[in-house]
């Protein structure tokens, strides 16, 4: 059985040897991951040799266009989608905002949209604003004790006038994986669309939009070892529903219709470095493998997931062992049920105080609401103090997790 070669993995990330960052156990990956050499190399080369307007025939321009085209070619495999279905934008928040404005003209006043109070604001704020235009907003609410959603409640909210449901694949605080396939069946049953926020899930698994049966799927590349961009899958079957948000002369180009202004050219090119990194991981672990790109990504993320499950098990077990701590989301330690993001609070101490103790121990983490303001309040917490969040990805070590547990044990 092949297991993840952690030394090989970490050798690709300069942060683990840099004198400023190497002293920290980086457990704030849900806020932003470290970046491998493959991404850094593309960025450096682009800014050094081809930071000009791309797609002209002179050398640096042609080189820039080729680098961008390579990203456009390989990134769709991370969704299991076609190139015409993948849009590069400056952020997930911006992509959602543009999408909401593109879809609104297709709906009538009195139609409704269902949003949760579990999501990061990026996936719900833009839809909620459509209430000002005559759209009814219905809220699918979490259990205030656990922060979890009940799909039976969604079934009660959906009706013939439901045009869209926006829900996270896995909350950036509750971290529990929502049943997108079942949700899709409900919303498609009334002719609606499913928008899935995968920002907190995409670092941990190979996304398959075909299997999930969603119409829109979004994730942020700075959470998946890349530059700061937002990627959006939009299925071909809704392309006729969106009004053009780009320049009028680009209206017939599928990937331009939801892009009012293109993001940084170098960052687009550097997204290919994420796939280059996954490829190096694959060929190191499966040197005789002959799978196609999509299959290679699936095998790599299987390795990632197995390792991450091992990392989160002792941390969740420790949080659950403390009578003064409360874990947000499921108590499960299985990667089938949750992402390795652990958000908790204390009944006796502020989250800020716990955060300060972890920082003193050189544990990278954060506290607050992490833009899940509505969820934090829904589970009965002050949105500013919020929760403490420790989040892991595949390059973390068990020693780093142990350091975090040791720091928590010192807090009485």
C-alpha cells in the first residue's frame, strides 16, 4: 500500500526551510496554504520575462499567452470539467457577485433563492442582496447546538418558485461535508440551480462536478497551494441563462461572459503550477503509473486525504475530551464526513485568550468568525471573539498537531 512521502512533499515548499516561517506549525491552512516551488517558478519567470500584454506575436507576449493557455488547459481537470466551463476570476467573492448579477435577469419578482446561515459570506452575501430587486430570500438554518444543516428542512423550503440554492460543500467552521448530490436532486426537481462553495473542501479532495451534479462550483486557488485567484465551474447547461457581464464584443465566448475584467495574467499562468505539483507527487509515488490527468489527480488526493485523516483524529479526540471545549460540526474523525478543519471554543475562556496561547507556542492559527459571521452567531457565539480554528492539509506533520495539543493542554 502506498502512503504519502511527507519528506518529499515538504521539500517542494520553501516555507518549511525559510528562517521566518519554518519555526511555525502552520495550522491556519483554511485561511491560505503555503505555495510550492512549481507555482513560484512560474510566477517568477512570468514577471521576469513576459509581464507584457499576452497573445501578440512578439516573443515575451507569445510566451505569456502560452503560459496562460497551459493553465486554461490543465485546470479543468481539477473539477472534472471542460475548459469552456471554467472561469478564472479575482476571488470567489467576486465570482459569486458577478454570477448573481448575470442570473438575476432570468428570474421574476417573487421567485426565491435559498441560502444557508452556515456558509462563508462569499457564497451567500451576493444572493441575499437580490432581495432588494424583488427576489425572496429563504434561509436554511443550522442546528444551533452543532452548526449542522438538516436536508429535511431544505425540502420544506423548496417550492416551484425556487430558482437557486447556495450551499457550502464543507463549512470553513463546521467542516462537515454536506450531501450535494441529494441537495442537487431536490433543487433540480423544481428546475432550480445548485451553487456549491468548495473553497474549504477543494484542498482535501479531487472535485468531481459531474458526480456532485452541481451547476456552479467555486474554489479559491490560494487555499489549494496556488496564487490568489477564484475558480468557478459553470455548467454548459446554464450558459444560456446568464447575461453577458463582459465586454459586448466577447459575448459569444463562454469563458468571457462571466468575466468583467480578467485577473492578473501571471496568476492565471501560475495556476498550472498547482497541477505541476500534483503531477510530481503522483510520479514520485506511482512511477510506473499510466493513468490520465484526471485519474492521476484522484490518486494524489486519495493520498492527501488518508494522511489528513490521520492528522485530524488526535486533535478532534482531544477537543472532545475537554468538558470545557465545544467542537463545531460533526464529532466524526472520518474524511468521508468532514474536512480537517477544527473549530472550537471554550466555555470558560475567550477564543482570543486560547489563540494567544497557541501563538505563543508558535502555532499558526486564528480566532473569530472567519467570514462565517452568521454561523458564528447562530451557534450562540460573539461574532468577534468567535471560535479558535486549527486547519490542516496534507503537508502538515503529526509533530505539528502534537505541538498544538500540548499548547492546548497547558490551558486550564
